[in-house]
C-alpha cells in the first residue's frame, strides 16, 4: 500500500498462512486491523511486514502474533519498521517461534506488552 491509501480490516489479518505472504505499507499509507494480526501462521508459513516512510502506519487493535498463534507455534514472522514508519499494537505482541523478529530502524513500535 502506498500514496496515502488506507484500508480498515474489521477482524483479523493473516500474512503467510500456509506459504509466503508479504505486506508493505509505505508513502503515508495506513492499515488498521480491528482485531488480531498474524505473521507466519503455520509451520510452513512465512509472513513479513514492512512499514516504511513518514506517515506510514500499521495499527493493530488487539494482538500481534509472530510465528504462530495462541494455540500453536507456527512458521516465521518478521516485522520491519523504518524511516519514519510506525506500528501501534493495542494489547500484546508475542513471539511464537524462535526465528521470528522485529526490527526497528528510524521508525516507532509501540505495544501494550511484549512477550517472547
């Protein structure tokens, strides 16, 4: 997503369910997830999200799960926030696999709780 575009998801967002999935939020775009967001859901899942550029925002209304979900460990989830991008997670950000990661380089990442 780019050029000040916006999308509002009322329920959940899953990137990398049973395979590879990628999300890029850039150039002032905004993605708002009303509930949970999952990056790398399944054991074979690879979910990566990049939020980059001033005004670019990923907002998660509940939990952000990287590399799985509360009922099972999953694959690989990676979040990169850079160059003025921002991620805001209302509740908890949780790592479900040891290969999952969050990288912040010149952006902001805020979460209610961070659990490894």
